[in-house]
């Protein structure tokens, strides 16, 4: 529970936590060290690492590059059973509770469990919920599951509460990598009012102002990803961190 407790401590101290998702397919190894070092100096709280597909990337090498260049926690965000490594600090043990595909509710988890135990990874059970974003995302296509309609916040709230009652430690509202639309604030607010475990929001968050609006709506953890695959955007990381850390930043 070391990393999970650390996440809760960050939320308590800063008002919300900021994580950046690294896709080993998208961020070259030779740039990873420079990127994560810059993130650490800019106020990022940790990294998720993984992706829906892994074509050319190397998860182990990416994790090593992160840990060699910063002291922030590295948490696997697995796109498949193959995306496991003993070198990470923890793993989001994702159950796709927004869908009805048994493989992603419990099937893949059975295959992964013995490996997680062998690697001594800290599993953080996470109720993962795909939210309609305006286009078909990779996660939606690969998981063969329909997202929750963005105009149906009550479905998201009831699903999140069910996830909490099933013992999930985190709820993750995800509109998908490169999403056309981010998770609506109305949905975030209703979900946050129903649960008392940390709420993660990611997908389609391209400005500090949008990130701040998600925190104001009730998000406890903000995740950005492909926006920073463009090196020209790296200078904005500190602005995102300041916007998200509501106890240590001015209002935007």
C-alpha cells in the first residue's frame, strides 16, 4: 500500500495530484530521461506508463529510463497482460467497469495475478470507465466495449459507486488518448459526490485551464498524456502542475 498511501498523501497536501502518462510507443527512450527530469522539476507528482498497444516500445527500458532520471513513482497503466514489469513501483489493476466484456472485468486479471505476485508489484484496484469522447478511441476499440454516454452522468455515478462497493481503491474516468472531448465537468461533479475514494480524470485535457476546471469539479488526480508527446509543449508542464495543485497555486 506504499504507493497508494503516497497518492492519498499528495492529494491531502496539494488538493489534487498530477500524473503524466508515458506511452513507450510514443516517447523515444533517448528523450525519456530529459522529459521526466523536466517533469520532476516542473511539479509533476508521478508517472503512469503503458498503452493500449505496444508495437515498437519497450516497457522495461522505458521504466528504467524514468527511474534512472527522477525519483517520482512509476505506476504501470497496462494495456494488456504483457505490460507487466518488476521494475515499476505499482500497477493500476484496471477493471473496465463501464463495459460488459468479461475479459476486461476479470478475465485478464486472473492471468496477470500470479505474475503480479511474483514481481512483488503493488496492485491498486481501479474501476476504469470509458467515457464517450466524440470519436472511437483505441481503448474502446481494443476492449470491444461501449463507452458511457457523456450526457448520462447518472450512469457514470452509479457505475463508480458500484466500483467502490466492489472494493476498488480508485475510479478512473477516461475519455481516451487524443480525445476530441474531455470528461464533462457535470459528470465529474456527480461522480465525486457519490464516492469517497480518489477520482482520476484523463483524456483530452490540453490546457491548464481545462485541468483546473476538472479539479474544481471534483477530480483528485489529473492525467495528461499525448499532449506532451510534442516537445514544443513541455514548457507548459509547470503551468499544468500549478493549475492542478489547488492548495499551492493561484486560481486560473
